[in-house]
C-alpha cells in the first residue's frame, strides 16, 4: 500500500526535551529504581495478576534521543545530571523573560506546560540501538519525505497539503485536529503536558484512558483473534498476554492517518508494562516499521503514580470545537479555486 501524506514532527521531539517533567530512572530501568521499589511490593488483583490500575504520570525530562555531543555515553554522573536540569530550568526562565519583553506569552504560557523538576542520569530514553538514536529512514522513506517537502513548499505547518484533505491532514496529522492525543500513541510518548494515563483492568481486558484528548484503548487478553487486517484503526488493534509480572501488548492494524515519528500503516509495536512498586511502573516499547526505519528500535520510560493525588484524569479542551480545522480546509480550497480561475497565485509556489 502506498505511503500517504504524513510528515515527521521533529519540533515535538525538541519540545519534549525542553519542557517535560523528569521522572525516569537510568537505563536499564531495572538497574536504578526509587526507594519505593525496594521497600514495597507491586499489588495484585483478586484473580492474581499484577494490578496496573490507577493514574500514571509518564512525563520525563530526559530526551528521547541521545544528544550528538554525548556520542556513546549512555550515563551521566550525578553532577552532570544536576547541571542538565539546571540548564533546562535556566533556558525556560530565559524564554519566559524574552516573551515578556516582547509582550507575547507564546502559544501556551507556562501555566499549561510541565516544567523539569528532576532528572535521571541516562542520556536518552532510547535503549536500543546502543547509540541512543532513532535508526535512519529507509531509502524509500527518505525519497518520500523529500518529495513531500517539495509538495508542501510555501505552506504553513498546519495547512493540509494541496490536493487532498482526507488523505493528508497536514504535518501534525490527527492530533492537531483533536482526534487523537499527540502523546497518547500508541506508543505512549512523553510530550509537553497532559502526560497522564488511567488504567482500568479486568480478567479479560485492560483499558487505557489518556488525559490528552481522552483516547481510550482496549487491550484484549482473552486470546480472541485480531480484527481483519483490512480494518485499520487510529489506535491499532491491541492484543495482550502476561509474561510473568509483565503485561505484553502487541499492536498492529494502524490506519494510514496514524503516524508515529513518520511511520506508516505497517507500524508494529510491542509494549511491556511492569509494575515494580506501589508508585512505579516500567514502560518499554519496541517500534518496528520496515517501510520507515532500517531496523526496529526501543525506548523505555519509568512512570510514576502519586498516591496522594486524585485517582482520575482531567478533561482536556482542544481546538475550540475544531473550528480551526474547518477554517484551514475552507481557506485551502478557496486558494486552489482562485488559482484555477486565474485570479490568484499557485499556493504551492508561494514562499
């Protein structure tokens, strides 16, 4: 199936590193856990499975990819980690000062975004490949994105690519239309704000309710077959099983409108959820898409459950009822119509 119009959102990766709340332990996660992991046991359900229920915060201040200047260095000293945290806080303060002087609070002011509070010694969330970097795109993916960049020349970030709105929702896809959450996945990826997920659990299924746009994904555990591969879904088709105390979730059947960092409908995920204490969950995911990357890659995040906070997620508001999406479509169609009538400039050639 041909790749459809989607694009990698590199700006989000930078946003994660700048404003995420740091919570994770060093890689591998099992090597350094907080004190609660050593002094308390993970609870069990009445039927004997590990109890994953509750509201979990998956925010982090550790970047997804290892900074290039760190090369093969997987761990920082504690002093280096403290300095990294201070630099992030200083950068945030400087950005706020610059915006205040310019009379601009930014797209979202700091009330809405998560500030870094703690940092770990790991240099990236990516555990594999060993260099802590996302593998290169395949040659076919590189060509596709080069062609897409040429087709989108002169367009704003959230404008649909000229010639189609249904198959191409623009660079930020479904989440800028408030259809799915940009950090909810799958895979679940720390990003900016609303970084909470509430897990509900029964004998034969687990449901994950995300605070961001309230995505809800049901993972069936009863061995039922997958839906037809011809029935693609925004969240994919998830099937789970227990391997000891770890819930393993295998997800395929993504729609072409769903993308994770440039993936296609061939995206395949293996997620692992391991509750190690009352307040700590280890999340590890392997990402595979042979149409996009030259090899699979894996990242891991330690989730936190703050037991003294309300055990629910908050309802988000998004996009003013999606009127912004309607406006973008109307404006794009108007520009195309005027050009065809000889009354305007080709929008695709405008700088």
